[in-house]
């Protein structure tokens, strides 16, 4: 299954730039002879025309939040961060099209020839294991006339274009170009699939769409944690975020709010839980809430109430909520782990993709699984109502900026500071 649906996309200032790349010398490098790097542009029909962004206005919006002001004195970002189309365009280029992004989980590509597809911005991608089990990622676009090559997930021995039958190996090499008799100045070694940087950490599959780096496939895993997680890597591993659990199911929610509204809601240190999530609150000792801040990660922890108090041991002895900048969340509690990926679908619309993982010892306990998922569903419905209400308030002329609750909203402030740092080099 694809990691997300089509994102509403806005144009960046990047253009298509021919890039000379050396021929491949190993299975992990770019397919031999590929010379063009794809631009990461957004459809102009969904955005302001290329080149007419008001840089001064964007700078004013970015600078309206001062990350140097201490938390206890700080104002939250202005509402324009959540409602202005040009800000969203800048955000997409500077935040989502740079650095590592979580896009799936390793169970999707456990075996040789497994694959899954997805989309981030205007980038259609396919991730697979080649015949030898090597991890690969490519733009999911035929080099002939741009048809998508694959959809969904499953197993393939090669990628065959459904449009005109051009065929590519799982290493991206063009194997067959149909009916090209008479074509001139054509070298099939120059028309392999365009690769993307791909890696794994624990149970997660990561992509890096940055066009300023030469893509590397089957990326060395020891390099990725430092870039993606920084010094939080060991802490997350110790909190049980690993590959030992079985994937149970996926649920997807479309929410009428800016993607950051959902993130803010997640990062308020449990502030909203007693007011909005009565059932969840009964399973947590909210006075035990604590927050750890790392370079690109924040980790919220809370002790769980005993099973005698709640009558249902879903959360276990503690809950861990890890936010990995910019849009990925990992929740570990009791025998469960679930992940939340927040995918912008437009300025005021996002999709949140939940994947649920469970300890193998409980896979046969259908009653427990059903009750746990039902409880989770109820919390998500409550959060959706909150987030959509916040978005409507952000669009009101009565609101510009708010304040932080210093004792609980430090993770939210950290998120806003990271965004500010990414956007502040106009």
C-alpha cells in the first residue's frame, strides 16, 4: 500500500538542471549512464506562478516568530504560518524536500523483489528489494513518456511500464525499450530509472529527496541515525522502538487542517488530554509527564495507570511519544507501537497515516487487539475534532499569535524553532 495519497503541491524555485553523473560501479550506485536529475517542482495550477513569491513578505512571516526568546516569554508563530499559500510553498521546498523522511516500514520490503510505492509532494517513488535483497528506491516514472510504472505494493521481478511496455530491472537499468526501430542518438544505458537515496533505521524506511546530493541506495545505516535522529537514536532504541513487533494494520485519516496543527496537538505535553481524551487520561498518570529535547527529536513520557484502575491493560506501565522532525511520530506503550505520519495534502488539509505494530505474544488475542484499536480510533476522532476547530480559529481575524504553557509545551516550541531555522535563510 502506498504511504500516502496525492499531495496538493506548490511550486518551488528549483528548475530542471542537467547533472553529469559518473557511470555506476556498484550495485548501490546510480544506474549506469543516468545523467539527468529530476527537479522537485510543484504544479503551477495549485500554486502561485513560479518566481512571483514576495520574498519580503515571506521574510516578515518567518521573522514574526523569534526563536531566541525564552519559552516563558515567547509568542507562538503567527496564524499566517498555517494559512498563507506562499508560506506553505516555502515550507515544502525547505522542509519536506530536504533531509530524511520516513515513508514506510521494513516489513513492506522484507523479501527480495518486494516493493511499495508512494508520493511526497510531486515525487512519485517506488522502493524495492532487488533479486539479491539490496534496498533500492527510484522515481516511479517511466523514462519514455512519464507513465507511472508501479502502484500499491507486492512482488515484481521487473518493472514493466503499463503504457508502452518499457521494462526496467529492480536495479533501475532499462532492460527493454519496445518498438524503437529507427530511433537515432539513443543509448539505453542513459535511460535507467532515476534513483533516490534510501535507508532504513529499525523498522522504518527512509527517503531523502534532496537534489543537491548524489543519490545513494542501500545507504549505510550507521550514517542515517546521526542525520535523522541525532543523539536521540540510542534513547529511542532503549524505549523499545525496534523491529521486534509485527505490523497489524494501517488506518488513514484526512483532516481539514494545516499539517502543523496536528503536530502541535501532539506536542503539547499532554496539556489537552484531560480535557479532550477522558478515556486516555484514565490510563495515564498525567502528573508524571516529562519531556526530553534532542536536536531533531522530542520525547514525551508518561507513566501508565495500573490495570486495576482502568480495567484494561492497553498502555502498560509507561507511554513514550517520540516526535521526529518534521512530521513523524512513534508511540510505544505496553505491547503496542504505532506510528503517525502527517502528510500535507494542501494548505489546510493533511492526511495522517497510522501503522500499528504489536508484540508477537499477543497476535492471537483478537479481543485485546480489537479493543485496543477501538480505543485508539476514539482518541483519533477526538483529535480530529480539536484540530479542525483550531484551523478554523487560526483563519479568524480575531487571532494572530498565542502563548506557550512553559511547563508542558516545550516540545511544541522546539518544533517551531526547528521550522524557523529551516526557513530563516531567505
